[in-house]
C-alpha cells in the first residue's frame, strides 16, 4: 500500500473542543478553549487539560487549582472559537460572548450556564511536558442542564451535536454507528433492543447499563468503561 511518512505531529483527531472556566479572587472570570483534553481515569473520575504557560488562564488555574470543563454545542461553537483566539488579559470573554458565569457547587471556578454539561475539576498534579503543561484533575461534580432531561429521566447527551475539533476545523457529533459492545451482541438481542428504542422505551442511560447502586447525586452514565 502506498503511504507517506510525515514528521511527528499532533494528528490524534477528532478531539473534544471544550471551554474551560477559571477565576481568581477579585478578577473577572475567564474562559480558555482547550482541545488537548481527555479522560484519564474512571475511578476516581479524572481528566486532563494541557495548557501553554503563556496563556492568561495558566496562572489562574495553577494558583487556584480549580477549573470547569464546559462541553460545547453547535450554538456555543462561535464563542468557543472566540475564547480560543482572544486572551482574558485584554477582554472579558463572558461579556463579549453573552455567556453567563454560574456558581459551581464544590469549587470557586465558574461554569458556563449555556453549556449542557459542566464538569467541576480540582487539579491533582501538573506535569511539565514541553510546549504545554499537563493538568491532571479530579472531576468533583457534574452539572447537567435539567431542560435536557426528559420525563423518563433520560439525559439526551448524544442528541446535542457535541462539538469535536479535527485538523483545524469544528464538527458536530452526528450519525450513530453502534453502541458499546454491539460488535459481540447476539443478533436476537440487537433486534429486541432496536425495537425497544423504536418504541421509545430505551434504558434511562445512554450506555444501556442503567445506574448501579444508590448514589446521592444522579450520575449520567457515560459509554466506555476503560
Ligand atoms: C480550538 C482551539 C483549541 C485550543 N486548544 C488549546 C489547548 O489545548 N491548550 C492551550 O494552551 N491553548 C489552546 N488553544 C488556544 C487558547 O485557547 C488561546 O490562546 C486563548 O486565547 C487563551 O486564552 P487566555 O489567554 O485568556 O487564557 C486553543 C484554541 C482553539 C481555538
């Protein structure tokens, strides 16, 4: 097969493009758009974001040890792009983008009210890598927009067209291709699941696993148990 070898670079795409909220005492809240973000642990729930030290947000997050990760929908994409090309040193991004800072439950850093999912994060470790520092953080709260939860308690995360970043462009999550474990599912079960989904009686949670155990705070389950 005819292939080319290119010099090493970042070609792990698509990745999520998220809006990260942060704030320091007596300063306006700020948002930095981050594409170098990922889930790094299931229990405790942890994620990472990589930030260049020259960013205005870098010192704020380093000093406070807190930030929020706000998932981006198509309606928020323009604001996400703006927050990724303008610095909080010069502008008030919340104000200019008509975004509403919300109080978080467990940290001081603000969330973005317009985002359907806000993850409140506490920094556990910072690792110097090179151009970027890796901030590893624990997710201490997940706040979801109640208006996105239907009468059956199902949170329609995959219907929101969440935004991904790939090779310099933004995309909205589209066609469903399968679900976790579908490659090994028995044909019979697949058919009955499809019928159930058609009848609008699919399980409460999107990975079809339901909620295990009793938790004080409702926890929308996410696919993938890696
Ligand atoms: C789609 C997109 C993704 C970005 N990803 C990152 C990233 O992962 N890490 C980073 O340090 N900067 C990233 N940036 C750049 C910062 O968001 C940008 O420099 C921003 O203006 C910094 O804001 P601040 O100075 O207010 O902190 C990204 C920008 C865009 C548009």
